[in-house]
């Protein structure tokens, strides 16, 4: 999945602006290329490949010199690190549970980094996507939880996940923004003197 074009990002910003015209809630959109560089995974596999090579070589050619084995180990390690730098291949070796853990952690970090916990009525909503992990999450602040029933936002999250997983990132954001705006308007209608407290643009990491 590729990052969005300038036009697509502009449409997302406009959708946030439109949604916030009917609510005092604040919607922030964040998209990360990946939630971590997963360098430890690349190092682990490159080390495994490099350390396994001498044993295999000695089985086939027992008289191989130590210096030659060292050269092969070093070359394989460097080559493996280079190949595993390619994100799609690297992500193949990252356990799904680890991907979710890192993406979930980044989503919560961004909730605070972007100031969603600082809105006047605690009505901030974060729409978070991490592309490499195909991870989607919607986080709402305390004020929203106080007025929302359990499972009230589940359908929005389900459709958002389905769109992003299918590669429809822009559509996922647009649909989720509109749905969140409608949901927020029910509980937090826009005040006469309401001010925009957080940015409407898509934040890219």
C-alpha cells in the first residue's frame, strides 16, 4: 500500500473540516509508514543466516579455510541485511503479534503527542493507520467514553479496517471521518463559539 497523493490528503483534511462543523469534537488523522524499523528482526535473521553458512559449507567441503568461511559469513550478513531492508520482505518475517504490539503502542503515543488529551471537553478522536502492518485503530478521549455506550463505535472501526486492509486507505479515512463526525454530533453538538483546537490535515510519520 502506497502513501496518499496530495489530492487525497487534501480531501481527507476537507472531510475533517466538514465533520467538525457539526460537533465540538476534534478529529485527528495520523498515518505511519511503519510503526517501527524492526531492525532487531533483520539483525536476527541476518545473523542466523551468517552463522548457519559455515556448517553447511563444511559439510560439503570440509577442507575450507577459516579465513574463507569468515569472508562468506561477513558477505552473507551484509547481503541479508541489505535484502531485509526492503520493507515487504522484512514485514514477512516480523511476527503478527509483534506488529500489532508496536502499532498499538505508536497509536497511543500519537494520541498524546498530537494533543488529543488536551481538548477543552476531552472530545478528541484519533484515526490511526500504520501502513506496513495494515493496522487501524480509533482512539477516543475520556469525554467521549463517558457518553458513549459499549460497542457504539465498533461498526466504524470494522469498516475502517476493511477499507485499509483492502488498500482503500483514502476511502477508509473519508468514511470513518464522516461516521465519527455524525457520532460526535449526537453527543457533542457544535457550540456557537466553538474553536478548532487541533489540525485538520493528515499527519504523516
